[in-house]
C-alpha cells in the first residue's frame, strides 16, 4: 500500500511461496503475471526473455489477488497448477506464487518482494498498463527493464472469449 505521502507502508507486504526454487540462483530475469490459461503469447514472451541468457524466474499472482482484480470467474486454473505449468517450460528456471492482499500492487511492494532475488532484469510486454511502475521497480532494484513484444490477439481473455463463442 502507499500512504498519502507516497511512502510504502510495510504492514501488508507481499510474499513468495516457491513452487520451484533453483539453488543457487544468480541474478535472474524476473517476470510476474497471472499466466492463467497458457497460450502461445505466453510461450513466445517467456522464451524471448530466456534467450537473453539469464535464468528466468516467474512470479504467479495468487488466486485471491486474481479474483479481486479480474472477477469471480478468474482465475480458471488454481495458482499452484499455474506455477507448476510455467515451471515445466524448458525456458523457465523457477516459479513462485505471489501472495498478499489484492490492494497491495504498487511498484515498491513488488520491489520489496523481488529484492532477495537480486534480479538483473524485470521483463514485461509492450503495452503493459503498468509499464511505468515496472520501470520504476527495476530502477529501485538496480535491474534492467526489458520491454518485449506482445503477441496480438493472444491473451487469456481472448482465448476465453474464443472458447465461449465456440460453445
């Protein structure tokens, strides 16, 4: 949370519940997201991060956080299964579930969560509505901010829309 003066309140921090934590882990590239229904856009995005040569660690938003942000029908898949699916991809080194109150979603809270990983880079897709916050978080972590292409028409929302129309 952010106080009215813009400082980060530590009363409700985010935490990481590791599904697969590689040891040792040296300055990874990190990406966070929902990754609800895995699709080619996810795969292309994650592969393009890994191709830059750093170990890739993916933070998966918890069910509680996703439900609060996207509504009662989401996520489709439980957080533990989403973390397992992502960790199974050959380009991913490890995954964890991001837990914490849904309103805690500012750049400082994510920087606090990711600081123990000492990330070399934070990655996000072009057009991400949180681009500026992610750049600010990367700066706070002394990490590079990597903006990678979005695969048009390939999102979980689009996939669920196509599924609904085919039923």
